[in-house]
C-alpha cells in the first residue's frame, strides 16, 4: 500500500474512531450526576480506554512487547464495547425522537429525566458487559465441526480426511496457549492433511517471533503434509517476512501453485486478491493457474476470500475452501457479510463445485464472538 493511501486510510479510520468515542463519551457525561469527582474519574477512565489501542500500536514499534500486548487487550475489548454502547445509545436516541412526536413514554420515564438517563446508562453498561463476557467465552472455545463431502471423481484413495483451520490470526491476542490448543485439537483428529486457507498471522511477524507464538505448529502430524495460502493479513504484516516465518514452522505455502498429492488429487493454492493492493502485482487468473491439471482427478482449492465463486465453477474445481469473512464476528455485522458474500459461512454447492467458507478459528481485533462461533473443520471427503 502506497504511503499516501495509508495516510488517507488512517485519517479516515481515526476520524470515525474519534467521532464514535465522542458520541459515547458525551452521552455518558450527560447521564451522570453533577458530582465533579464522579465526572473527573469518568473522563480519565474514558480517555485511557480511548487511547489504549492506539498506544498499543505505537509502543509495539519500540519493542515494549508486554506493555503493548496489555494495551492491545484493553483496547480490543474497548472496540467491542464501543459497538454495543453505540447500538444501545442510538436506540435510546431514536426512541426519544419518536416520543417527541407520538408521546408514548409512560410517566415514570418522563417525570424525572435525570434519573431515567442514569438508570439507562447503568443498564447499558451491565448489558454490554454481559455481551462482551459471553462473546469472549465463546471466542476462547472454538467448536469442532464435521462435514461429509462426496466428490464424484475416481481417485487412488477412497477417502480423505482434511483438517481445515482458517483465520487463526496469531499475534498480540492469539498467542502460544491458543496455538498449542489448536495443534492438540488437530493432532487428536489424526487428519490425512492439514490446510490453512489464509491469515495464519495477524500482522506483525516480529511480535510473533519474540513471543514464539507459532512454535507449537512444528508439532503438527499429517501424513500428506501441512499446507497454507496467503491471506490479506499476511500482506498487511509484510508478505516476505510472514511467509518465511510460516514456512519455518513446517508449513508449505502454495502461492498461485498447485501440487499433485499421492497421485490421487490436486491441491491448488491461490494467492490472496489483496496482493495487488499491497505489492502492485496481480495474482494469476485461475484459468492460467490450473493449466496442466488433469481434471479427471479431484481438484481441491484454497482461496482465502470467497469472492467470484463462478470462476471456480467454470474452471472445474471440485471443492473450494475459504475463510476471511469471520461471518461478521460480532452481531450485527453478520448481516453485512451475508450481503457482501454469496456464502458468508458454511456449505454451498454451485454447479458441480462445492464450497465451504469457515467462520475462522481465531478473531481479528476484539477477542469477542457474538452471533456465531469460531470453528475447527473436519472435512471427510469421499471419492468415487
């Protein structure tokens, strides 16, 4: 990404972030009683929350790992809390506007507005805390899901057990303990092959190296190998350093490549569509990429972002595995991803091509999942 594009992007993000925080702050300030001490404590606490995520990214550049990670946790939870504070506050403001015209509020609400605002502030705080806590517990406990898929092609092997984990996002939030848990879960399933369809890393590779967060990956056991493709976050963090680190863990990256495995099926790995944005180089077209493939054999493809599914159908791909969407991660963003993607989460058959889009194993930003759950996928593939 060019410097002026990055500057523009950061300016827009910080402007929106600041505006949302101001809206939450001023509504909280208006609801608090006139006690100077209470409002002073509120202001100091709010400023600390507002700055926590920003400071974590700045301090990270100076190598102060533990401080930056701590601030990142605080800031990430605050990002989640912001969403639900805004939803509750917008709801309250809309109700007040409607009441101005239709006068439907009962007397116990309108008789003492100061008390009503304070009570609503307390209720909003408690409900948001419950939502964030539940979402964090959900995020920390990925579910193991199993899906049986039949590919109507002949292969030297009759069945194939794939273990798929997308969007792990190893970084400041997803650390050694969760990666170790992932590896233990994968090995317990005794898969034939392990596939990571993008975003193994979050962003900063140096932080992951320093905290040796990815080391448990070296213990993966898979007879047919462990393969990955780049995701957009591998490019955000710098593709060269990201790919070097991933391959040092014993994971083979397929970047616009295919490989014939056991003379039984083809595994195709597409580069991420964000390559052009970050490097100015376009990824190969699927048609060009699979030239030379014997399509009488099964063709399984990883493509991080599930855009343009028709391209896979036309190319004769039998199964495409994707991630990226997180199915919105936090409600109500799932409604947005459902509009953007033909399939935001789950299974789809389109023509003779089957698709599975995972909600992901890890999380981006807040370690909070509401409206969906993180998952580890076992795909039992049956050939003719």
